C-alpha cells in the first residue's frame, strides 16, 4: 500500500498567522491565553485564546477584498488554507479532496445580533463557501466528531487516498470562542477560572481557544514540506460507556492506540513522544494516565498543548499534530505549559522543560464527547 | 486495487411515522407530532432502555432505527466489531437552536448540560455504541445531501484495512419538523456483493 504523508501546513491563532511563527512562540513558552471580560460571551471573566479582529481583517485583505461577505470563522479558515495551497504549489484537480473539520462552524450566526443569515449555521454551507473560494472540483467532506475531529480528519484523508478516491486532500479545521460554547462548558462546570493546568494536582478545568489550522495530506513523496511526516497508523475507538464522561479505564483510548501502533508496525516503547489531549478536566486527564499505563507508555515524554492555545475543539487535533511535526523536525520536546505537580493516579512523564533530543516517531491522541477517541502514529520523513 | 464488493446485510428506514426493515414496514404511528411518534415507536419496538428518554430528537431517531436493525442481527452480548459511520445535512442544529434559546436572553439565562451535550452530531453514535457495546471506529460526516459515494468508499476502506468486521452506515437528519433516517449494515463477506454505490442509492431513494 502507498504511504501517505502530512505535509504543508498553517496555523492561524493568537500566537501568529503561520506555523513557524506559532511554533517559535511555543518554543519560547509563550501562551496565547489571556483573561477575557466580555459579558456578551459569558457573565463572568474567563481565560481564552482569541484572535485579534483587526489583525485578522488586515491579513484577510491580502487574499480577498470582500471583508463583509465572510464570517469571522470563514476568514480564519480561508486565510489558513490559502497559505497551504500556496506553499504546496498544488493545482486543485478532480483528484483533490477537501475536508473541513469543525464541531460548531459558524454557530455564532444563531445569535440575535448576527448580521449574517442563519443559513450559515449549516456546516455544509460553510464547506461550500471554502470550496468555492479555492475552486475545489470535488464535493467537500465535513467531519464533525466532537473533540477528535481534527486528528480524525487526518485518518479520514488517508483512508480516502488509500481507497483511490483522491490523490491528495486539503484539510482545514476551525472553531470559535463563542457565547454558545462558553455557556455550555460552563453549565458543565468544566471551565477553569484560571489558566488551565493539564495533568496537574491543582487542575480546575479547561480554557477555550480559537484557531484555524490546515494541512495537505498526500501520497506524493515529492515536494513535501521540511517537517512532513508519514501517517503510519491510525485508529478511532469508542468507549461505549458514557456520552459526556470518559471511560474510567480509558478503554477507547487504549484500543485506539493499540491498533494505531500495530498498523504502524511499532512497539509502544518505540514512540519518542506523545502529543496527548490533556484538557485539564479532572476526569479526562486521569483517564489518559490510566490508558497510557495500560499501554506501557507511562515513561514516554508527553505534553498537552492546551496551556498555549486552550482547547480549540474541532481544530485541536490538527493544530497539535502540526506542532508535533515541528517538534520532530527540530528534535525538540516542548514544555507542557501550566503543569505544576503530578495529579493523576497513574504515572506520566510530563515534559517540564524544553529538551533537545533525537525524535523520529510521535503518537497524537484525542478524546471527546460521545465516547470518541482517536490515535495516530506519525513517523518523520527523512527523504529515505 | 480490485476487490470483490462486500455485502449489505440489512437496511432500515424511519420516516413519515413508519419504521421499516429490509423493505417491510414493521411499525407505524398514527401520532402527528414528532415527540409522540418517537414515544409510540419506542413502545412498539419493546426496547426497555431508560436512557432513551434523555436523548435529543436526533439521537432518538438514530437510536430507534439502529436498534431495530441491530436487533435483527443476532449479535453477541459481549461486544461487536461494528463501526458506525453516520452522516446528515443539519448536524445537531435542532438541539443547537434549543441551547441558543437558553442563553439568548440575559434575564432568562438557563444553559443546561443535559441539552448542551447533544449539540454534537456524533453523540447519537455514542448512544448506539453504549447500547450495543461497540468499541469500534466511528465518524460523523456532514454532506449537503446524501452521498453514497463517500459512505461507500469509507466503509470499504474500514473493512479492507480490517478496522471493522461490519459497518453500520447511513443518513440521520433532523431539522425542525423534518426527520429522516436510512441505515444499512455492510458486512466483510462477499456473498451477495451488493455493497455498490448504485445499490446504496437505489435503497436510499426507494
């Protein structure tokens, strides 16, 4: 079977508008989270990573003159994907797929004061907007599978390429910091009033962030980006346990990682680094520690990037994969920002300072509502 | 890559107050309002499952259709390697609008976790997975309209790569008063070889 690769990529976030700039901020332990006091979003102040509106409009002006036609999320997504299309020097043909990964899309158009039609809340309409902007020839595919969407989208792209439907797939992912999301997570008492502290003893919940992230998935070995990786193995397994709480035994995550490792042809101990989910809720982080112990992976260096970006929902898995690709390329493990003292019953090897070391393989994991879990093994591409 | 086509083992519909399996209507409801239709069909299916009453409309429609189809399959009581790949047009918008109504007015602000958790389309897959102990592959896709080609290719790839032995596929859409479910079960066997795009479209349009 042909190999497939994740290649050219982009991140639009409060830490910068391209992947290299964002990763530089991560490497300097800079967080994009800040205290936001906006009563139109939530009655009380909250920590979030939010993209500056005028910076976004200024950057968007470089690719379109039509500022009023597009929503905030559409601008983020179009800007992100435009960078990847440009880098890849790819001609979009009838063999090119488009995957949109999002949980809520333009959900803010449901607000009473939105100037956009409510029809924009349909995810297929968001997909059509993106497809038309770049002149995609094939029907776009929207993946909306809770918090695993971003990394699941990579597995889905690989599967469609293996099935011969596409030669390459562009993925664009994104979600917003909205009243809808903040009020919902707050009703769950899952929001932290502080900066999030994944895996820590004193963790008190999540922060929400907004990001658009894009990537090219291709079977073509030529013209790959420097940080390109092979998608070596992937799997997505359900907990079959509870719709809003993770399995106490980490069953779905355990099974996902098992299958992904097997397909990649590597042992658990061959993984150099784990880019985990780490939302900083009590149950999620605890569940992950149990799953990784069952996998025999407790000793492998691990981080959560939520301390830099917050939880970026449908974009998080793709965003964190891109940072992981840079980690491998730079042979550098990035600090799990916000970690204080061990706070899970099973051991984890949390990365507490930036470390230079030889890296070849990493495991990306994510878990979400609906009991979903996804694990993907990535191998560094060395022009071998 | 040339593969013999896989088998569609069973298919099911739920629309216009009728729920049918492999082309035969099993139960119909004379109720006119959707919540009443759902309750009625639930009773007729004799699925004693209290969690049903907490579900949102999308999950109820998906759950009842899947329950009828999977019940007919003599499944193992322990666990079953059946992937669940669903799709629709309106995502979870029906429940999204309900959640938005709870937060639109600052003087009448009452967001609830019981509603919010259903503002994700894939929750209905979680509900089916819990009932039938499916620790398997799952994904929820949004398409403009029913897309047999994408569902067909994805199910094929899951079976070929041995990530599932069967795949429960389909379309489950709820949007205001409109609702519709069409599910079909694809098996890794190659006896009938009727898992083709043409056949999926034929079944959907019937």
